[in-house]
C-alpha cells in the first residue's frame, strides 16, 4: 500500500514537473521580444531597424563570433529582423504579441518576383560554421559584370548556365545550399555552366539580370535569362536545365525513318551521330552535347528497348549492354567512327565529336565554315592547304562530284582539306578565283592557301578542269606532290570576298522568332511577378492608354466644333481684305469628298451661280467645247480637287459651242482682258480659241481673273495670264501683248492645256492674281443663248472624280 502511494505521488510529480518545464519553454518562446533583441523602440523606422540588424548580424555571426550562444543569438537577431522588417508581421506582433515561431517553415513559402520557389523542412538547418560551403559557392563560381558580358553570354550559345543570386546575410540562402551544391556537382560534370552572383558585391549584375531579391536561381541560354520558380530540389533543378534547351535537338530514329535521317547529310552539310541506349528518354548529357555542336553535327537517338529498332541494332551489330555512339558522313552504310562504353563521359564524347565534326568533303556554305576548314597560315611548318572544287548542283555534275569525293577518301592528308562550292550559290567567290563570269564553263579544281584573315590567298588552278576521269585525278595528285616539295607553285593571288550564308533564315522568320521570345518573356513575368513589382509596368501601360484615349476624345470634339463653326466662318470671309477666298479660314480645309462637283453654266444657273453669287464666293468656270469636254473636265477635276475643301469656291463649265457670244461680250466689257487675249496684225482682228480658258468670277464685286492655256514658245509655264507672273495688281505691270500670230496658232495638246492650273489656283487663293473689273455682267440681251434663243434646259450637273466625270 505504501509502495502504491509512493508511486502515485511520484507519477503526478513527474507530470507536474514536465508541465512546468513545458510552460516555461512556451513562456520563454513567447517572451522573445524582437524590439528588445534588436535594441530599438516600437516607433523605429525601417531604415533604423535595417541598420541595427546589419551591425548585430555582423557582430554575432557564428563564423566571426566563437563565443557560446553566438549561434542562438544570431538566430534570434535574424528572426527578430524578419518580424520587424515585414509590416504585416510587425503589426500582428504589436497587436497580439505573436511571432509565428510555432508555424513550421514547410507550411509557408518565400516568394516574390523571380524567386518564387519553396523550401522543404528538410532544408531547415544552420550550417553557420561551414566555411567550405561558402567558399564552394562564392570563390570558384563567383561572377562579375564584365565576366558575364564577355564570357558567359557568348558561351551560353554553346551550353546553358545555372546561376544563383545570393548575399552575405541571406537567411533563406542557407536553406538551399546543400541541394545547390549537390546539383552543381552533377550538372557541371555534364557540361552545364555554373555561376554565383553576390548582390552585396555585384549589384549592377544582379539588376542587369533582373534579380531584385535573394535567393534567386536563373538559367541563361542563347543570351536569354529564365528564372526558376519551383521547389529547390534536385529533380526540379535538373528538369529546369533540360527545359532550357531547344526542342528537337535530338531526333528519335527507328527502322521507319533511319534512311531519311542518314540521307539528309547532303542537304544539311553535316555528319550524323546516332546514340544507341536502353533508356526511353534521351539522356541529358546527350542533349547538352547536341546543343554544343548543333552547328556542326545532326544528332539522333535510338531506343534499344523498342521493337521497331531491331533492324538497326542488327544492321550495325550494336551491343545492347552498353551505350554506343556511331558517326556517319557521306556513307550511310558504314559508320565513320564508333565508341562504346558503359559510363560514357563528357570528355570522351567531346573528343569523338571534335574528330568527326566535318564531312570528308564539306560544302562551303558560309564564312565561318570556310575559316575553320581553311585556316589562315600561322607557322611555316604547319601550312594548311585547301583543295577546292568549283562545280554545280545540277544532275550533270553528279559524276564529277562523286569522283572528287572518292579521290579525297583515298588521299586524305593532315595538311590538306577537301571542299567544294556551288558556283550558283557562291558567285562572287567563284568570279574572283576564276577571273570570269562565265557560269557555263566546266568544273574547276584549285589549290589555295590563306595568307591572312582579310581574305588574301595564294592559289593555283589545276589545268584541264575536272570531269572525274583518271587523267584528272592523276594530274591533281601530281600537283599535290609538287606542293609538298615546293610551295611556291601557288603563283596566283587574290582577295576573296566574304562567302554568302546559304543557311541564313529570312528576315521575317527571324522577326517572328524574336517576337515570340519577347511575348513569352512578358507572359512569364506577368505570371510570376507580384503586383508590387508589376506596378511600374502597369502604371506605364495605363498612362499610355489614358493619353491615347484622351487624344482621340479631344480630337473628336474639336472636329465637331469646327464643323459647327464652318458656316459662320464662311460668312466672315465675305468681308475679308481684298475679298479673296484665301482670306477665309476654310480655304485650307482638306477635301471631304472623293469627287469634284461641276455645274454647267446655262441661263438657268446664270443668276444663282454668277449675278447673285454670295459675297466672298467665286465661281471657277472652265471654257470648253463638245470635242474637248471629256478630256478637259477630267484634267480640270484633277487640278482643282485639292481646293474643293473651301466653302467659298464653286466650279462650273461653259460650253463654247453654245455660248461663244456671251464669252466675247464678257471679254469686251473687261478692257484689260481684251488687250491680253487679242492680237492685232495689220489692223485685222483674229478669232481666238478660248478652249481651256479658266474664268474666276466674283459676282458680288464684278471682277474676274483669267487663266490661259500654256503655249509652246517663249512663254513656257509662265504663259498663263496671272499664272506665271507674281504681280499683285494690274497697275504694277502693264498688260503684255500676245505672241505673234505664228506662235499663237501653235497650241499644246488638249490634255496639256491645264498643266499649270494648280499654281494658278494657289495664287487665286492667295489673292495675288490680276483682276479685271467690269461695269456689269452681260445683261438680258447677252445672257447665255443658243442661236439667239434662251436655253430652257435644266442645269447639267456633273460629278467628277480625280480620274472620271459622270453626269
């Protein structure tokens, strides 16, 4: 009984002690005061808090402070700064005293802009004393701005780069360090470039990359930056690097498409490499190799586990227990090289590809390939010669081309490279070497040596051309043997132009690809950026839209107000100085119709269009005949179309066959006009052809301005009365006598009579034309008559476009 009592007392005691300890721990955790730890007041600003945090973190960092408790103190300082630097957490603590320490890290995520990846609980540890980890990241892979621009960006066109953005006091960066180190060791062995940017030392480079917070992980390929947005685990980072590579780098090859794949060597001008392996997915190492040598070699992959690859395995006697790599050049039946190994390393693959990255006889398709095949001479003992066949791509050249290939196969030398060009595609190069532009001559073989990178070469043309005969082969072989003994046989020199790039894509295709990349980048930024970072871009977009919308609205209201004021302005123009239509504000208005409305001047329209014409308005009348009506009206419409926007101008035509008496009477009233338009020779009066004349009639002030057609002879373009002279009134320059009869009878063709009408109309709008006043318009006795009878027809209104006239 006593033993039971002691046990009962002992067990409750243990429970009480445990509860007290737990309560003490909880109180200790809850009593963590971030203001007290950092030594700031509750009214401290963010700048003050940040300044204090940097000082304390530098003082209590475990790598610098070896005292016991330094690591715990550093954790408290960091957690306190995380609370006080976040306005939401700070307000929550000030209100409830809660620090969120009880929430596990794995339930939240650190996300912003370009670093929205997540941290698992397995990464939450504090390797403060691990200096080797920091040296691993900061010293070996540290990037600087100049190094990035000069080395990383150009190299990213051959291999992708994985870059981490970090800083000295980045608490979250410590969490991803173990995974980062493991991934770097694996990917670097495969050929991926690695870099680390410390924001504290390379702020310029971080801003250039678009990484504004730490930690961030990004990839670079072909000079383009892509950010990583997922959980920092090994599989995700590996998949991220694989997704950076372009699609269709490696073609899946089976028994169905093997011939098509291997036969494309001639079209693509590249060797073809096949990798045989048992995994269904193309290995990342093979994809990286394909990207590095994409300009030289075409890559294919054969999955040995598929049933439709059995014929390929049997044909090339492939060992299924180890990965095998074959390279094919001009022959698709027999591989030019083979390697096989269980643990195929990058160095082995690179050496294999470098030794087989050119065809035996490649075609020169661009300057880059020419520079690599035929390098510039550098040392006397290491001369490099190129045997070049200039041929064509027609079927008639096939035999000679095959013979050249077979000759190269049997006479391969270390210092001699064989190549060929199509004369049709590389015409400037062939014209320089052959010194002729005759494209019908037979193929030629030349031996050349490049002297410098500017294009200077020494060469010799092998006599007899090239038809692929045994005689041609022997002659070429003799020349090569002589060349080894006496390099001076290359006795011709030339300056070669740069080769055309036969594989260059069209400008439209390049533009489409660029636009696609730009849109993809914008969409990626919109999806992964937070709204705070997107606010400047959104503000710019909405500001531009607002300005554009406001401009349209203001323009619409201004147009409507001008339309409403057009009539009052037209009335004000009647009282303008000199009464010229150009003094009206509507004279410079652009045409609102795509045609010219021309009314025939008859007795019906005589009063409204002339006698009682509103003040400030003028009627521009074209004088014509039935024979010249269509031609002159069309020309008249073209010349005056730009002036139809004026509300003070009206356009009419007068048929001279019907109303010649009225025309003569009008000019008799205008004495000055009669002196210009008549000619006296021995006292005799000669009848004048008024076809093509233009009368600008001001019915209110009773004056007219006269345009005469341009005649050949001395007058030239200035022959039109008032059209060629810049006088402002008839008093400044006395009227000029008309040309002699021999010249007045010689007129231009009908459609050239109105050539200078546009200039005359401009002077009419300016008010600088001479004016011929008349006492009154011809009265009832001289109104528009036909054979003494008043015409009773309705007005004939024509609608004339710039190139047509319709009734």
